C-alpha cells in the first residue's frame, strides 16, 4: 500500500514504507519532499517517544504552520520512527492502492 501526504493538492510525501504509530503514518525521511518543509522553533514532548521537532509545510500558495513533526532522537521504545515524518493541520494523509 502506498501512502501520500498532500497540502493544497501538492504531494509532500509518498511512501510504501510508512510506520503507523498511534494512528499516524510516519514517512521515512527519503520519501519526504524536504524542499517543501521549513523548520520551526516548536517542540513537544511525548512521555514514550521523546521530543518532537516541527516544520511548516508549503503546498502551492498555502502554508500549514507546524504541520509536520518528527523525532530526531526518540526514546528506545520509538526507535523505529527515528527521523520519520508525520503530518497534520491540513495536510491530507491518504492510503492508496
């Protein structure tokens, strides 16, 4: 199964290797269009995954602030999603056949 992430119709990520954690698809870093992401200063802490870093996502003329996140140095329990990127805040993640 292929999974895509799009903002305003622009494909931001595509992968058949996502990892699903807590209902979110985490895309491997090689499957993300990094040219459409801009780092922000936001962070958040999950008790079992660790500290997340955030990016704003650009899709055409639209920008979704803090709409992508990843765990660059996750806790051991979340090691499988190290540097994988998940999306929200208007970025549509869809499973395709």
